[in-house]
């Protein structure tokens, strides 16, 4: 007999916030996080912007804890966009670890919120952006917030 839809495990919705530099992605994440906390909606927040100076929401996983953007610029002699892309590429090689952290808590979460770098093309047109987006879409129902 086939399993009913109700017997499948509940999965959180992965929400990837993308947009142009200065469009308010991080501000949106901050406001969404405030709403989620106010309404006690369990969620997991991920920051993928290695160049941001301040993350005004409590990120569970922050790329800056793994990759030092300024060191990437120096070590590989790159400009800002090249360093962001290289930082994302380095982080993407470990994204399976990020997914394992989220999957361990998936049954108790409603949302997985992902903040992306300000340079939309760095995320949407890069191999690392595709790897991260595909991995999230394979593991969870997913939406893009633009």
C-alpha cells in the first residue's frame, strides 16, 4: 500500500533572498527574522555574503566564520567581486556540511532563510551559486525572494 502524503516527514521551506546590491536583502532578512521570532516560528538563518560588515540577524551559519573575504582578496590577488566569488566557491565545497546541520533540525523548522551577496551576478551566474541553490532545492521545497 502506498504511503499517504501525511506520513512523509515535514520539511522546512528554503527561502533564498536575492537582489541587486543595496536593494535591501539583509534588511528584509532582518525584518523576516524579527517576525519569525515574534511569532515563535522556528527557522534557520544562513548568511552567504562574505563581504558584509554587519549581519543584523542571528545567523545560524555565517560564511564569514569559514572564509575570510579579505584574506581571499590578498592571497589570490583579487578585486572585491572576484574575492566574493572565490569565497562562495570555497564555501560551496563544504555545503554538504551546511545541509547536514539543517537536515538534523529539519523536522522542527518551518523555514530556512538564506541571505546572498549584494552582487546578484556573483551568486546567480556562478558555479557555487548553482551548487548551493541546487542542493537546497533537492533537499527542501524552495522559493526565491527577489
